[in-house]
C-alpha cells in the first residue's frame, strides 16, 4: 500500500515503504471491504484518506485537520465525501459490523445499548435541541445518538448508530428537509432505535447470548419482549418506579422489594475487572412470577445507600446462576469504554457537519477506525498470555507480571508509528525504528501489568 501523499495527489513519486506489514494487512482488508460501497475510484481513495486521517493521533475530526494529516493541500475532497458524494453509508456500517465480527466472533457475545451526546450551537444541525445529555449530566443544546456495542471474549466495538430526533422536529417538514432527513424519516424513541439495531444485527448473522443496557432500555417492554421471543437473555437496569410481580404474587416497585432481602441474602460478587481491581458489590436476587425472570439488587460496599436495580431474563434451557447474571450486568461498561476510546482516538464526537447524511458518514467512518483498532487489539491479545494477578494480599510480586493487552489508544499509536510511510530510509534504520517503538510499547505494557498487580493486591487486603 502506498503512502498518504502518493494516494492523495496521484503523483508518480517513488513509492514509500511501510514499516509494519501486519497492521497494513488488516487495514488493507478493511479498505477492500469498504471499496464496493463507493461508486468511483476517486471516491474510494478519498474514503481511505478519511479513514487514515481518523487513525492519526491528536487529529480533530474535521475535514481541515484530517486533510492536513494525510497530506492534502485543501479539505474540499473530504468535504465532498461527506456532503455531496454518492455512496451508501448504511452499507458501510454493515461492512464495519461484518469486519469486526469476522475477527472477534459473531456467536455468544453481548449486545450493549447506550446513547451519547455532542454539544452544538444554534438550531441548524440535524436533530439538535435542548435535551438531557448523560455525557454532560445536564440539559444542554446537543445532538444525541443511540449506539450498539458488540462484545465477545476477544474484544468489542461499536456496530450500529442512529441519531435520536426529538418529536418537535417532525412538526416542521421544511426544517427536516433542510437538515437532510428523508421524507419517510419517522419518529422513534431511543429503545425503538435500539430494537431496530438489534434486528439489523440478527439479520447480519450475529447470534448474541444476551443484551444489556441502562434504564432507558430496561423500561421498554417491547425491547424486552422481542429479546425473549428470539431467546436472547438480558440484564437491564430499571428505574425505581418499575413495577414487577414477585413469585408470591405481590405487585411492587424495586425499592419495596429491597425489604424482602434477608440480612444473609446478600452475595458479594465482582461484576468485572476494573483498573484497580475487581468491581465488587453486594448482590441480591428476587424471584418473580416468571420462572426465567429475576430482579437483581446491587448495593455498594462503601455506601449501602447506593442501590441499583436490574431486571434479568434467561432463556429456557440456559442455566443462568447469579454469578453469570452479574457478569452480564458488568458488561455494560464496555460501551462506555467504546465511547471514551472513539471520542479520544478517532473523533467520534468532533464532527462539524450539520446535515444528517454527513453526520452518518462521519460517524460510520469513525466506527470503522475504532473497529480496526479493536481488531488489532484482539489479534495481539491472542498472542500474549493473560497477565499474572495476585490471589493473596500477603503475596510477593513475581519477577515477571506479564503485560497488559494492547489497548485501543496504544493500538492507534503503534499503527501510526509503524505504518507511517518512510521515504529513502535504509532498511537497517527502518528496522531499528520498528524495534525501538515495539520495545517501548512492550516495556510500558509490562510496567502497567506490574502496577495492576499491586492495585489488585491492595484491593485484596481491603476486602479482607
């Protein structure tokens, strides 16, 4: 694969040599998957440039910054890619989903639903309006989009997106048309968008074991009933006013059910590994009038007043003890990781576009960049043993704690450093450059594994 400047200008200058063929091979695979989406050769080249630009560390997600990063003299080709060019962004979304699941697996994973917002000024941007943003924790003038993450043991990334459009927009067809919405675009709640994304994932051949999400999705009976109908388990957070029926026939809210838990009915379990140790909580579960549904209650160890409620379901024939339900609940943090990684590395929320098609195109390309980095991390994970962790608070640290798995930000850094084309660099110097960057990355990840070992040992001592 030739370098950015060669691709950008189509000149006859000498080809540039890439430093790491493995990463270039994965990038070339994704680029080849996306190629049929574009109608013309020049458009395909622009798509590759845009993707390369998003993979450049420290680049803002606007056409000016991306154009400068990939060696273009002007941003107009990238503006055209987002605004006026003819290509199928929804087909590109499907390609990204297929690329990711081909590498991390399509079976037995978890669908995770959540939304995130981006602050905007004015009233012209598609779907903008004053609404609550969980990202900011308050009501602001924002656009909000619903996303689905797919997570397996090998990795996770975003696989779908939909812009949430508030009802008042539909009262002004002229405003909708100016913002680029098609005439048949209909209002849909956030759970309805999540349901549509679930159906697309299933139609694409993904066979998830379960699903999870916060209260926005847990309160949707339609979403829960659909998942039950296709034998997908779920663990959704539910609000305190969620009504359910206990196995004894009592109709109540979760906070009322809290009083049904006996003092010895709490179970201390970890819902997943955190940066400084397992995330332990006290858990209780209460049977409902359905043999495959339960109410889970999660209580903080540090503050017993911090209570959360979750509604769970396991399909018939799928044994699901409390420990498994807790692990599913803990998977919800994966989508938060994807939001953080996609915003800080591939500019998911830094688009400056206003019209709906351009928003979909930018976000889809950001999802493609995130999927590439997630795949690189997944490939690295299979080639490195799991870091050693302590099992005793008095244990002495081993001489070698291993190395943490490749993270998305580190994958981006290495991709940029090791695939940046190099002109006229002698092979020995190029090999030395590669070795220096890889050795530095290995040392950093070994140091992080040792730091994690000590964090976990401290946590073990505190939990005694």
